[in-house]
C-alpha cells in the first residue's frame, strides 16, 4: 500500500483554502458593528489568539493526531464522548458549508435554478473527494489555494487604485471593548480550521522548526486577510460594507478592465467553490480520523458516505431558510469555534501537563531506595 502521508505545507494550504470560504462571507461585515473602520485591524488583533489556538491544538495532537491524544488522556469513554462532540460539530459545520455554497451558486446564476440541484452537485463532488486518498486531496488543496489567491489578488488588486485611505482612518481607540469583541469574532471565523489537528497523524515531516512553520503560515494568512479587509473597506466604506451581506463578492461586481472584461463576479463565485470543497473535505477527512478511534476498522470506508449524506440532510433540514444559516454563520459558529478550538484544548493541555507531572513524581518516588 502506498504511503498516504501529507506535508505540513499541504496541511496549511488546506487550512487557508478552507478558511477563505467563511472569510469571504463574513469579513469585514461581522466586525463592523464593533470595530467600525478598524475592522481590518481587528483581524490583526485576532492573530495572537489564532496562533495560540494553533499551538494548543498542535501540542495536543503531536505526531499521532488529536483523536488519539484525547482518548489517551481521558480514557475510552470520556474521551469518546469528547470526540463525539467534535463529530457532531463537524457535521453541523459541513451542513452549513454545503448550504451556503449552494446558495451562493444559486444567487450567482443568470437563470432560474433549484437549491437542491447545486446542493447535491457539491455534495457529490465532496463525496468523491472524501472517498479518495488524503494525499490526493491535499495536492488538490494546494491547487485550490493557488487559484483562490490569484482570484482574490486580481479582484483586490484592481480595486486597490479606487480605495480611499480616509475610509480606514482615523481609528477611535476609546472603543476598546467593541474592538476586542470584533477581534474575537475574527478569531472565530478563522477557527473554522480547528479540525486540521485531527489530521496531524497523517503528516510526515513533523520535526524541527515546526513552530516556525506554523508561525509563518498562521501570521502570514492573518496579515493577508487583514490587507484584504483594508482594500474592501477602502473601496466600499464602513457604512456600505455593513449593509452588504458579502462585501467581497459585492466588490467583485465593480471590477473590470476596459476592453478586456467587465464583469467577473460569476467567475469569482464559481472559483470560490474551491474554498467550500477544501473546507468540506477537511471536515470529512477529520471526521474519518476521529471515527477511527470509535469504530471498527472495517466500518471506516463508510464514514465519508455517512458524513456527506448527514451533511446534505442537515443542510436541507436544519437550514431550510437562508436567514437561519446566516444566523448560525455569523453568531453561533464563531463562538463555538472559540470554545472547541481554544478553551477546551487549553483545559485538555493543562490536564495533560498535570497528569505527566504526577506520573513523573510517582516514578521518582518508586525509584527511591528503601
């Protein structure tokens, strides 16, 4: 059997390719009520929390993956309950991602269509990817990230010359409380990547300089997101961006090059499906990795089927109205992501360090001569 390992670079590519889907939908809109024209700065303020969460999850995951660490630390039953909580949340995120992706494709079409058609089409592609090899999906994730960065670079680059700096400054520092809350919301949006540590057991080049690698990708991604928010606000202004559902896609509607192309929003929307597939694939493979600790080995081949079918059913049953999906995406998901991606791992890491200290002291006591 061929090695199905991925590199740390591929893991980070999957992270940012997937995060670009909720980031395009939510930033800077969810930050504007608190941070105002400083919404771009709130993303930078969120970077330390995101890096800390990544360090916590990475330290817990180690070389074997987060699922093995949880069951090894908490035992089969309590650890299984925690893993089941992550599976349920992963399925909810998958349902929400499928619903929002289908809605975006439906809204971008020039002709009438049906939501269920786009939903089933995206689910079918995701199932095909989820039943394959993780290494193949990771290579596709690198291609997806490249395409997304080029697309975003074109949209933001062509918009840069129309940006007005006075729409970004001055920043009012007396609104520290709302600004911190906006930074937490930004961290929650980037917290969509909390399931990546479950795949750490499939990463081959874990070793020296791994912290610098995470710092480079984590800080670099946050700074790029902050720069994107600055361009969006510089073009639209805080008041207009706050009234729009998806400021980035609204900005794409105004992008054009005289004599070359005038409207690119349809292309941008279609290419942004790569981000949805990246995040959906991460969730499917992470659920499969978690299930390996709970289910017999022979049942694992059916996990992608169960995850995608449950996600599709959840998209139709839990989010029948777009308003419900938007409520979850804007308010509930960022908060729960912070709990499961930062607070719970912090408690688990503290428990692991305490357990190791007690175990070390116990061994030392047994080795003392009588």
